[in-house]
């Protein structure tokens, strides 16, 4: 589970309510464009997450085999539309 930015976070705007946000999150309302946003990540988990109270994990053997030699190939050429100096179509 992604780590939240602030456990006390609360954003309210009329009927829109946000209680938590993770990395690379945003709140946008109305007609808008966001430029320069990129988010890339990868996570492996051999056990997952355990929730609740008084749980015990005993004699586990967890193994993650991730030997593909290349993780998440990214072509991150951002196109910046409507920036000053760029022609409009």
C-alpha cells in the first residue's frame, strides 16, 4: 500500500472531499491541464501486508524472483502543450 503524504490530510471543496493522498497525487477541479507531471515506480512484495491486532507470522519463507533484467522501461519525453512560445494547432 502506498505511503500517504500526511495522515491528517483533509481537503474539502464544496462536494469534493479528499481524506488521503499518496505520492504523485493531485486534486484538480474544473477545466484544467497539468504540465510536467511524471510518476514512475515499481515495488515487489513477498508477503504483502498484515493488518489488525495481535497477528503473528510464524515460520514464513517468502521469496520474490524478479530476474527479468529490465524493470519498467520508460520513455519519458514530456510534451509541453500551451507553453509560451509554442505554436497552437
